[in-house]
C-alpha cells in the first residue's frame, strides 16, 4: 500500500493506492511525508492538478473502493453524473432501482472513500439545496464552483 499527499485548493488530499488501483482519496488535516511517488501516484497527481485547473472533466484511474454492495452500486451511479452537473439523492435512488432509498444513498455518499473521482459532491437535495457533505458544505460548494466555472 502506498500513501501520498496532494496540496489542493480545498486542502490536503491523502492518496492511498493498493497495487494498481486507488482505494482512498480524502481530505485530511494532518499529514505525514509521502511514502513514495509511484507511477500511479504521479498520474493521480497529474489528473488532480488538471481537474483543479478546470482542464479535466473525467478521471482515468482504476478505482477499488471498499464498501457494501449497495454502496458500490451508488458509487457506480455517481460516476455517471457528468462534470458540472448535479443529481438529487432521489434521482440516484431511482437510477439504482430503489426509489425510496434516498437516505441510504446519502449514507453511501457519506461513506465514499474516493472523493472527487467518485463525485458525491454532485449529489444535492431534490429542492436544489446542497444537502450534506462529509467535508462540509463550503467544500462541496467550492467543488461545484470549480466545475461550474471551467
């Protein structure tokens, strides 16, 4: 397992890879020195840089998120939300075949260990409000603005 850190406009992102796949990308307050700069970590850093500059709309990184079957189903659906667009929790629930699972979708978003690339920040309430975000709504708003301004 390799661990690295990326200083982004929203804070320090911790990158954890296992073999040839990304297993975690999350905001952290405290960070150590990066373990290594593997080819995969360098590629992730490059793609994150392009994303934050508004030059990358999709990521091309093998993902290996850890979660329940339901969570993985939600996360797969989240990856279908286009850059700069949003969907509601209820739209995601309907898309995965369980129209009454809005709260469970929200919980799966909260448990997402690969932020940005599995874009839980693109999921909002049906009434257009931001809903909740694991890293706070100011970060969610900033990510949506990055995508809106690109």
